[in-house]
């Protein structure tokens, strides 16, 4: 029998990631040093006066000063209330995690940003008119700065 891990050991193995998605639009995702700084990353990527939708994690509380902040109470097992939900970003992470588990099983912190970049690129090009591989080859061969 394996020894049961404590919550602190489990949390110590996790790497915090910040991600934000426009409703129906693009996603950004980056590894961050500390999840307590999430509100600073929101300010970096999200325009003031935007509506920000989050779950009920207390670390998002500082956002209410700079944004119209709508929260969904996942603690009470509420996942959608009218137009308030976090399903879009959760879908992104679900696809990414399924892809990683299916092909790689797990990844280290060292390479996490590279995988975030790959899955962000895939998400942001999901509706392109041509195959992703052709888009990637074109971007790689182009001298344009994008």
C-alpha cells in the first residue's frame, strides 16, 4: 500500500499556471511563480473595464477593484448561472490535459511552458481555414514578424 500524500505535498508538486480566454476568442496561458499573484497577470492581459468571469477562489477578490467581476460558486456545485461560467477555459485545460495524458502521460515543470504554448497555439488556430500543419509550416518559413 502506498502512503497517503498530505495536501501540502500534493500542492508542492503543482505548478501554478495563469490562463485567460476571450469568450469565443483567443487564449493566453503562462506558468507563473506564485498563484497568489494571479490578479497581477489578469491586469497584464485583460483590459480595464472588461468583464472578468472566475470561479469562487478567494485569490480573485482583488479583481473586483479594477474589473466588473462575475463569479460562479463552484464550491456550492454551481457551474453555470445565466451567462456566468468558466466552461470555456476549463474546456481548454481539459483538452490540453487529455492530450498530454494520451501522448506523454505527464510532463515536468521544466517543459510545461512549451506545452502551454503548443496547446494555446492549437486553440487559437482551431478555426483556421487550412490545416494546422500547413499554417505552422507557413509561419516557420515566413520572414514576417508576427
